[in-house]
C-alpha cells in the first residue's frame, strides 16, 4: 500500500458501492491494514473501504431503497447503499476511520455510532453535537477506534421515522491481535420491525408497538439465510436490537456462553450459559459455542407472535367451538366458505389462500417433514460434518442418522376423551359399574 501524504479531502469522495441483492455476501477479508477474521451478515454485506494514508475511508449513502423482505414481498424503505439495513462496517481496534455520509433522502439526517467511544462532536446527534445533514450534502466523521467489540449505527435525526423506515447497520471492531476472541464463524444480524399493511410497500411510521413484520436484517422467514457451520467450528452470533421491544432469541440444540454486550467483551470467568438470550431494546449481545452437535437447529425469537408474518390480531378464538351449523348456513350464501380455527390454526400453513399482491402468508416455510408454520424472526443453525472453511452455502436438509427421529407409536392408543382427568362427563356404563362396586 502506498502511503499518501496528501490531505484527506483533496482526494475526493471514496466510491460508494451499492448492493442490489438481499442474499448473504461472502465475508470481506481485509486486503489492507491489520488482519482479522471477518464477520458474515445474514442477508447482507460488508462495506469496502480505501486506505488514505493511515486512514480507512468508507462512504455511506443514506437513500430510499427497495428491500426484498422474502420472496414475494418487496418494501420501499430507507437505508444505505442500496439496502436496509446498511452494509456492515468492519475495522480494527486502533484504526483511524473516516466515514463520509452523503444524504440522498428527501429530508435531513445524521449518523450516530451507537456504543463507540469517540469525540463528542463525532457522535452524530443532530442539533446537539452537529448540524443535521441537509438533503444533498455530505458530512465527514473521523475518529480512532478505541476498542474492539460490536456496535451499531443509525440516524439521530427524525429518528423515529428514519428507523421505522429501516435505517440502521452493524459496526464490528475487531481486536488488534487476530488471535484474541478468535472464532471460525462470526454471524451478525439486527432485529428490526415494520408495520406494512398487506398489499402495501411503505411502512406505517407512526406505529409504536403493534408492528406486523418482525425481521432479522429487514428479512422474514423463510427469506432469512440459514446460519451454516462446520462441525467442530467455534461459532459466534452477534445480535443487535433496534426495535421497540425486547426479543428473547432462543437457539435449539446447544447451550452457549454469553461473551459480549455493547459494553465490551465478557471476561472468561464472568461468562454464563444460556439457551435463550434476551436482547434488550437498543442493545447488542454476542454468544459463542462449539458446533459439536450436527443437525438443523431452529433459532428464533421466543415471542411466538414474532415468528409469524403479517396477521390480524382481532380474530376471534374458536378453539373448541362447534361450527357445523354456522358453516351450513354460511355456505348457502358463500359456497366455498371454510370454517377455521376450531382445532387451532396450524391448518392455515398448508392452505394456499389468495393473498393481496406483495403479501407473505402468516405461516410459511417447508422442511423435509412438512410445513414449518413459521414466519418472521426464525431461521436454522445448520451444523454439518466436513464443510470447507468459508463455505456458507445452504447444505440442504439434515440427514438424520437412522433411529434418531421421533416416530409414530403403532400400538393401541387411548381414547383422548377418556383420559384420566378429562372434563368430559363419565360414560354411563362405567358410572354404573362404579356404583355396583361400591
Ligand atoms: Cu421477538
């Protein structure tokens, strides 16, 4: 790398790459500056940079974007460099970073570097630490990265609207020593939420809590990439929450160690084990595990309404209701009326009902054994023997070893209605028997 002594701003703006796809891009290995093991961003990418002397220069462009949230639905959001969330920024502890932010939104913006230790005037709070960046203008942020860890970026200017529109991104600072906190695979994703009416493309920006699309990186299951690991890998997952509520992220098949928060790394002797990790609002958590158990392990938010796609909440509960009579009557008027909900709603996952254009079914996704009946914040941690380092391609369904899958009992089964403790009236014959015996 040639050292360049010229003042930074005489070189002109660095290129601002744009991503057109919503599929996970391969990790971006550093070709300049100190070495590190790059992260992979689910359904996302890392922003390339240029060296200018000893400064790493990045260029973010805040702009309206079209984001495919899953196959069959695209939203009109605001984001950075073609996507929402924006590209992940990666650099190294001690690096000097210079980040150009061009505003192509129809209104002013700023960027706040959530969690970074920096000069106050680089903190990106419009009005408080800098003027808002007007539409059409470019501002420059520059500081030296004080510590490694996991950070986020988002606007601090008309923040409620701009975050409801999808403006946010991840910022990973790697340790100076590449052996420190080293893992084989390092996944990052942001929790975000939108309220988009079925058939619409633009989020309702005034929604406070009742969102209908619960996303990872502005994607919905089955559109969320699987997290793929080779058996034996040390794996880290970093999750940031920029929604309006907490999300208990639960991963099957493993217990894992909580190794990081926004505040920094958790000292080895202070780490604790979990199988679910609650990600508070405006916070980040990192956890690690050794991928020793092969399989297709579900990973999802444990708030069950967050693993659904757009749904109405004002639907009556019909569990246990006998709808035979009403069905007969309604069918006289609407011949293809389907009674639903009397035995639960799982049947909905297998039905293909007409939906408005640009709308996803509430429950979706198919596995090798049938419908998965999920949407929203759900994906699969796929652990396989013999994957090459750096291979993140979907290995397909897990081939379960013989004798290790739940199976049907084919002997006699009890009549559910007569199970002990059932509230059904006792059948007359046994009632009589009881009297004879006493
Ligand atoms: Cu959730």
